[in-house]
C-alpha cells in the first residue's frame, strides 16, 4: 500500500488571508484539518446564542491554560529575578520533549498499514499553530469509498465537506476539545460520502486519535487511525461506553441502534441534524437546550481550573515585577508580566474572571 505525503508551507497569499480571517482557534484548527470554511461558517453561524456562549466560555478557558503553559515554559528557560515557577498542572512534563524527539512516525505508519487501517496525520508549527504537513495512506480512501488522491487534494486545500450531520460533527469536535490534553482518544462515528452531490451509503467507523505535544503543551502532531466496523461492533461499543459513540448523542435522547443510525443518517444530514432546522421545531430546540446545559457542565471544571491557574500564575509573576527589565509590560489581572516583542498580547478581559 502506498503512503503519500504532501507538505504545506502556507506560503500562498490566499491561504494566509483565510488563516488570518478566522478568529476562533477551534475553527482554525478544524479548517487546518482540511474541512471547508464555507461549511464551518454555516455551522458556527447557525448556533443558537446560548450554545455559542457555552462553547466560547470553554474555548477561552482552554486558551488561558495554553497561554499559561507557554509563558511558564519561557520563564523556566530564562527566569526573571524573583520568579518562582508555580506548581501548576498546566505545565507539561519534560519527558514529552523526548517523546517528540523519538517519535518514529514511519515505523508506526507501517504498523497501521499492516493492520489494514486507514490513517491521516497532521503536523503543526507550535510557534504559529499552522499546519505544516498532511499525510495519509491509500487504505483510507478504500475505507471511506473515496480515492485517496481526492481525499488528500481536498484536505490540502481545506475543501472537505462534513462526513456527517452538523449536529454529530459539532458534538464530536466539542468532545475532542473537552479532552484536549488527552494523548489518546477513541470515537465511533458515521461517515456518509457524497459523490456528485448525491449522498452515498452510510459507514460506521472507529477512529483512534494520537496526539503529540511539545514542552509547552502545544500540539505538534495529530494522527487519526480509522477502521470500518460492523453494526454489531458499534452496538457493543455503545453498550460499553455510550460517550465514545457519536458523542453527546445519548445526552440528547438519541438511543438508536447501529442499523437505525445507518438507515436514518441521510435524513439527519439533510434535515434533523441541521442547526437551523432544529431551532425551528419544538423537539429540536429542546435538544439544543439540553446540549447547551451538558456543554456547560463539561466545561465547568476546565473553566474553574483556568481561573485557579490564572491566580497562581499571576501571584508567581507578581514576585518578579521589580526585577523585570526588558520589553513592554502587559497587564494580567492587575499584575504586570514582562514580554518580548514576539510574545502575544493577552488582554485582561480575555481571561476568566473570578466568580462572586
């Protein structure tokens, strides 16, 4: 089986323009994974205000934790006088740098090939967050009934349509975001290819995701390994752990068996799983409210964790304020952090505020 790689340096002015126009980091990462910006715009613009607010609160907390990890790593490598690195779970163990250095992707990919798995992987520049490499094997095309060259070409140009309904796609990316620090994830999802505008047969897939982080806790590589599963295997996985099968579906009262899902997915894609359509019906609106409540509950510990880490980091940096000499100061919750010209400016209001 062939393994093909395409290197993307993001040098085109059109791609840079689109990259800079996307404000949501979550949307940016999904777009870099190969999905169409038009499809993403349609999805995010269709979200009800409450659901969008719940998502944004969680994303702000994740951004805060990521920024603290980055700044802590910088201060450890070039500490300011009086600065003591806070004991924080935002920091990433040093051993992860060895994992990045010793990661033998070719050997791992050959193992997946021998097992008959389809896979695709993405590499990112940790400094900019931009995608640098996209890679897949030809088995992936066989599994999803699409030629691998078409898959690679569409993903390379970020022109892949959602393989499922808006609702299932959105719930899957949210579940992945809620587990953003996990190195290994397992999901069961549907995939319904389209050919010449026609919806093809629905497939049941098992997706394993492997993430590699650098010292600052930033993702440098993501690999997805895909296998096609039977209806019996899907139903067995659902009985074992409903949360990994079409995430949030059971919370929304969707207890369909695999055979029912396969039969009804085309209607989900066209009607019942479209946010704009759901908002127009009483049952659909009820599901969206339920999803909002569940999302707030899932993000609650992440938001609380971000608040606690913000206070600890601000207190630690406050001890070194008078010793800071280089670079303009940034206000961080009434503390001042010295930054270099290349560091991002973090506005105080972008950080989670302590609750009353």
